[in-house]
C-alpha cells in the first residue's frame, strides 16, 4: 500500500511556513550541537527555560509532584530524562519517547599528539559504524572537553567560526592511487590511518627534538591552557566542520552532520514542550552510546532510566519497588530513531513495498535487526494497530519500513532494551539518506510529521 506525500498537507503558504519554521530551528540546533554533551546541555537549558524543575532539587527540598508538573534529570552530562506528570498514577504506565544524542564520529586517542616528517598530527579511533573513506579530504572541527587534574574543565570548539582554522585527514592523490583503488572499500582507508593533520611550522629552537609538535603544544597552551598530559583526561571528538544547510532548489531538505539521531531527539523533546497535563505521564529519554551498543554508564543499558522513574514514584507518593515494575510494564514507548530512506541510486538493497521514502511522513519500523530479525524488538500487532489509530486520529502522515532487503544487512536501536523492561515499544522516526556519512540528508516535512506524531502519542 502506497502512502501519500506529506507535502500535500501543506500546499498553502501558512502550512508550508509551519514546516519550514520548525525545520529552520532544528537546522540551527544541528549546526551548533555536534556532540552528546553539547546536545545534553542544550536540552537542559531549554527545559529550564520552559519551567522544568530539576528532580534532585525537588528531592533535597522534600517536595512532591502533581499532575502537570514538569521535571528533568541529567546524568553525567551525556544523558537526560524529562517528564510531564500525568493525571493517572505513574504505576499505570507512561508514554515514553526514547532517542539517542551520540553520532558516528572520530575520537582522539588518549595520547594523540605526534610528529612525522615535519608535520604534527592527532592519532584517532573512530566511533560507531562509519565508512572510513568518507572521512578523508574534508574540513573537520574539534569539539569536546579537557578535564585537568584539579577538576578544571576546558571546553573545546575549534573549526566552526569563520576565523577558526579547520583540520583534516589527507587522502592519496589519484596519480599514485593505483594500488589503493584496487582495495575493497573497507580497506581503502585503515582505521590507524585516520590521522588528523594539525600543524607544520617548527619552533625556532633547533635543539628541540620534535619542533613542529613543540610549536603546536605552545599554541594549545597559550590559547587554551592545555598541556600535553591533559589529553589523558580529555574527550575530544573530530566532526565535520560547518553548518547544516538547506538542500535542493526547493529547500525541502536539510544536509547536516548528526541527523542520526538528533533528527529524532530534537522533535521528541519539542513534543514534550507541547504537552500540558497529559492523561499518562509523558517521558522523553535522551541517551548516549547507542552507536556502539548502548553500553556503559550513559547508554540505554545503564539503570539511569529505571532509577529516575523510581525517584518519580517516591515524589508522587507511590510505593517504589513493585510499582516501578508495574510502571515500566504498563508503559508504551517509541524508540525514536532514524530509518534508511529509499535511494534511487541504490535500489538493489531495498524492497520497494517495505521501504521508507522522503516526503511520506514519519516512519515506523516494526522490527529492525539483521537477516533473521537478529537483535530485533519486533513490536506486537496489537500495539501497531493502536498506533495506527492514534496517528490517523491526529492526521499524522506515516509510513512503515524495513531496513533494506532481508539479507542485505540490518541495524539496531534502543528498542529491544526498552522491550526488555516488558513495555510495548516500536521504532519510529525519520528517513535519512547518507546515513552514518559525515553529511546526512533528511526531508523537512518528515521531520515535522515526526514532531506531530510524537505529540499525538504523548497525549493519547
């Protein structure tokens, strides 16, 4: 069954303006927030601006919560949960939007700086699933933090301003690339060769063993008060430099870094701001580490969400231990993550009847995984039927999709982890072209329909 093009809803200028205005705010967000830390800080500030209260403050002040109260909690500056308390007890379930804020990238190693043939470089380790050859010969920026032994934090953001330098990873000139061009794509660039060029001027002191490295260290110390040893406790991410841009003559799309999964985390949080006093408690969970398996203290596998819901139960006067299990079991969740858009340049990996298309609205993936649904959540038919009704009642354009042909590959999300908590969950989000590339592409109308779909879900 073919779905309608969502642009048909917005033929008049006022309708189209809603789509473009929402997309422009998202484009600015995407341009300015390229790491999970930056995204978390952005969402925390926006929560405060809209009257959300910090759960830790409420606990220390001995306060209680009532329907309509808005609260949030940030964990380790990399994940965040926000809630709007509903009319029904939390133990009767929540409406949960779960998305991730991390994106594929390149990280600096702990001992990154070295010199080779009068060039200073950073040694790196890529993060998440990337085609390594896509990251060469591009202008790159450095984002992150350096934490000194005394606890001082130095924020790093170099390469985004017009006056900033940019950095990059060199590629082999075509004239000498005969052997390279014969390699498999996965071997064209090796992981250990993703070295970022950062300087080439030596210091005047000819007694210095590594004169270019010494000059770079001098600049870093003077401008950022960072010593070489401080890289041991740094988290610096190498990301594409530059702003997200309107894409296409009609400006119907956005090209930018990190659509996966900020194109879902952004409308998820915006949907929370549109909720007043819902029937069921609304929740927006924004996590880290999805691109490497949702592991670690800030990934979905951590106990952060469960612990936070337990605190909410206590603040609303409900008994915690058993009610926590009931609250999770009775909840409905959308794992807000991207889907692969059908690409007419590469039709052989997709099955047209079960693919996501640009302009046809938000996407539901009943299951992801790979081949025999390995690693999949596989939502139940009853839940899918309920969601169809919710979307149709709110006139939200949606489509269903699989992640390519059955044996073509596959991927995973946080859906199965939420499912492990015994709640109903399905993947839903926005279709993306160039997924996991340095520059990804989305449709503005799909972004807006996802926002409307998330609002409808939270209010049901």
